[in-house]
């Protein structure tokens, strides 16, 4: 499952959403259904904003319930359970489900390491959760994941939250990958009201950028910008270009060293958040040059120039400290391009330091700055840093959680391109 989650390309599906509401022992009353496109893009659950005002209003109602009941509906929980070591697992006997004999594994995610939260009327509580995983005993593929919130505080007005995600193999670019087939979310309030949202996924395919398309993130009310992905290798089946497509970055770009010599120091604002709940290997990062870059007293790269990069890896590790183990993260970052005027340059640079809020809890192990470990200088021998690829930098975050909001400064030096 971890290999599947890490290897699945950005995808988008047509999702049929049905909703019901009931009070007490009354029969569930159907609410207006919704057809919407949704998928995983840049490591986030995103929904395409419908064109009609009525459907936009329906989608916001759905997302409002999702926001109350947690973060993510069809992928984020799977990533927490399968891509971290925080959950505890318990083997239970096989059982028959939907006419099939399946293996079952129960799990528990404790509140102390959980990123799951419930929200009601501005009140938010971080909770643990538990559940079950059903797999096909013949190939060990996951077929269903169920989870439920644990120990919900009474003042949230929520009695119970349960959710299931069914999985099935879907072919994307001729490769079968495990994707969500259906989801079912039930939220029961202490008042006796029950809200239920079910979704079925159809026509799942690799995400392709469409100009003007707007997205909203699961549980959020603000729009999310999605840039055009890097072009995939050409194949006979994908030879015909789309009728409307964004400009494609050429495969070979001039090197930034044509403008800036190696060891040039510069600063950029990282616009995007780095958050273990949504940031994964390959997540794109956008930067803005925050101060003019000069060469020989002349401005070569003006403030406001845009640059791109991506996350190469996220490692969560521990080191011995005082009476126990303390957690820290290593975030690999690699710059890709910088736009100067109407030209785009390929760039390689080394991260030297980070500004607030990262500055207070970070170290930069590959920086040439002698103070690269900052307040953690006395512990630098306890940190394990893997070998870096050319142009890859590491940002160390000493914290039990990796949650850095966007819009903070980073400081770099230009390095020579690879031979």
C-alpha cells in the first residue's frame, strides 16, 4: 500500500455524491445529489469547482461537513496509516465481507501523534482514531479501510464519526493502480441528527491541466491554484495534443550560471506550506525572489521573479535526547527553474538558512554557514543526514509535527550545474 500511495500519479475522477439527513429514529431523508470531479493533485485532495452557482453551493455544503468531520475523505487517512509508523496494528481473524473471505487488521492512531481533528462552531479538537483494514488474502491488496474518531469531547456536539473507503484496481496510462472506489462518511450529532455522505468514483485518469479550471481543497473555503504538470514522456496513445494547453517548458533550458556565477547568495520567499498532512515526495514548490540579485552592481534578477522547485523526500527520524527519543524531520528540496523577464533558466542552488517560522526550529545540515545547526548545535552529531543528490538541500525541522505555513524566506547560493 505504501508503494501504491507513493507511486500513484496525480489523478482525477468523476465523483457521484449522495447525501442523506435524519433526526432520531426517522427514516433518512435524501438531500440534493452532486456530480463533481475530484482527485489527488500535488499531494492534496482537490475538487474542481463546478460551473453553476447551484452546484458550487452544494459542493461547499459537502466540504463543510468534511471539514467538521476531519481532514480528507479518500486519501489523506490512508497516507497517515500506511506511510507513517505511528499507528499500532492488531491481527484479528479472517471474515467474510461482501461474499469474499478477507483478512482483517485493526489499528489505532493515538491522539499524541494523530493529525486528525474535528471542528464545530469554531471549536477544534485533535483526536486519535481507530479502525480496520481489510485485505485480499491471495494478494494482500487493501480492499477497504474503516476508521472512527475516538474520545470525542462533549462540547463539540458530535457523538460519532465513522468513515469507510473502498479500493479497487484502476488502469492509469496502462498501469493498474489502487484507487478509491467509494467512500462513506457518517457524522452523528448529540442532538440526534445524522448526516451521511457517500461518494462513488468513476472514470479515474491521470490529471491533465486545463486552463481556467478552479479547485477547492477538501475542508477549505479558499481556492487552490494548480499549475501545469511537467510533460510526461510521449507515447503513441498520447501523441495528439489537447485542444487548449498551457505553454510547455522546453526539455533543455539555459543554466542560471549564464546570469549568476556560482556562490551568488540570494533570498526567496517560499510561497507554499510544508505540511506532513499534505506535502509528499514530488510536491511542487513556488518561490518569489524577495530582493534584487545584483552582479557587478547591476540588477540581474529583479525582486518578484518567480522560481519553482519540488520536495525530493520527507524523512521522519528520532534521536536520543535526555530521557527519551525526540522526533525531527528532514525535508529534501531541489530548485528547478527561475523566470527572468521572458526567459526561463534551469537552476541549481544550495539552501543556506531559513527565516521564521522555520528559523526557530530548523537546521540546515548542508549549508556552508558555520551556524547551520543554530540552537541545535549541541545535538548535531545526533542527527542522521543521508547523502544528497546534486542540487538537493535538506531542511531539518526539530518538532514532533511538520506544519510550516507558506510565505517565509529561504536563503540560497548558486552551485554549478551537474557535469
